[in-house]
């Protein structure tokens, strides 16, 4: 296990560096005019444009810019108890990430601060919706499998089909209109007034698709398990349906779901582009699209770094969680191959 963790950690770091480096270099291949606002393109002389590009480090060779990016990204500073940087040898060391300042979208603001603010909003809404959809989806999936081909199963199957067949924007519009008309819920997110109430509709919309997914896969895995020989043997030994369902079927059926659970949890930090845009939630979802459209290089790099890290860590933790739930699963075998 230790050897596997070390190996995967090394692979993960290399993958993150590769993804970020590719995005960094691609952004630097854009024409230089994209790094100026419309007013600057009109008012600046060629000398002023060149001076700005030089100050931003954009006239250096791309590989030199990449090296400077990684060199400045991780900094070790000595700070006092108030968190201020000191140079007299007092205080304690602090490791900090410097991804530069936002160049356009949040001009002058540190990228880490912008991401932290947006991430907090997305995480708050995302984790609540994930918990709701996971609990409800698994419970309904168990009921569908336990009462296969019955009314509960048919209703659950119809719900899953509708959610997957109807465009999400249509579903979100229906939920928004129904919530506003029947329950007087705010149609737009507000961070100042009635914040809790304005979160309800985005949470419901985020939960609709996830709940259907958990229902579908829980039912599918449980039905597969119910048809296996060891279940028939357990019933012949006299175990009740309740004991068979929760001791054997649910545990084994949850193993495949557990692999993607950490990834789903971390992905909530990234927000939902469609839902957050639809309800005007100032989270992480629309931020990458806005940063790309405004050619905010530093912000794009920071968000890509966050997404790459979350995705790789999520898959890694999913593998570990599977082994904890089912000790029969080994991460390495002959030749240390997963």
C-alpha cells in the first residue's frame, strides 16, 4: 500500500505539472493584442505596448516564462504572529502559493484570494446538494432493487429516464418557476439578503441529476449482486432478506460507487457552470469561462491547476476508499501492477 501511494503520488504530481504546463504554453501562444484592453489598443503607442508586455514577462521565451511561473508559485516566507512578512529573522516560516494577480476579471486581486472566495460559495452549495442526492439516491436505488418491477421501481425508472432525456435547462426552468410560484423562493442567488432561501433552488437543481445517477447505479449494482450464487447460498442458510440486503448486497454494490465518491466531493468545489450561471451564483463554475473570454492568464492558470489537482486527488482517494470498504481488493499484485 505504501509503495502504491508513493508511486501514485509521483505520477499525480507529474500529471498536474504536465496539464498546467500545456495550458500555460498555449495561453502564451495567443497574439499579443489579446493582452491589451480595447482602450489600450487605441491609446498605447508601440513602445508603450512593448513596455507593458515586458513588465508582464510576456516577451521572454515561453520556457523561461514557464520556469519563472513555477519558481514564483511556491514561496517560503518568514512571518510574525500577525501574519505580516518580516526580514529580521524573527517569526516563523510559512509556505504560500503565489499564482500572481488577476489581470482583468478581478484586476489587482491575488488569484489565490479570488479562487478562495469563489470556491467557498460553490463548496457550500455543492456539498449540501451532494449529501442530499447521495442519501436520497442510494435509498431510492435500494428500494428499487428490493422491489424490482414494482410500482416504486417503475416510478424511479421513469424519473431517471425523464431526467436523462429532458434538457437540463428545461428542468431548471421548471424548478425555478415552480419554486418561485408555489413556495415564493428567490429566483436568483443573493449573498446579502435571504442567502439561505436563495440557495434552495440551486441546490435542488444540482441534486436532480445526481440523485437520478445514484439511483440508477445503486439499483443496477444491487440487482447484479442479487442474482449471484453467494446470495442464493446466504438465503438457503436461513438469513433473512434484511440481513442479506444490508450485510452482503448493499456493501458489495456500494464498492463501485465508492470509487467515484471522493471525486464527486472534490468536484463540488469546482461548482457547476450551468446551474451557477442560471441562478447568478458567483461561484467557481462560470469563473474559468469568464477568465478565458477576458484573457486573464493568471486566473486561467490558477483555476486549471485547481481542477487538475482536484480530479487527480479524487481518483486517487477513490481507489483507497475501495480497499477500505472491500479488503479483497488489492491495489497491487504480481509485478506491482494495479
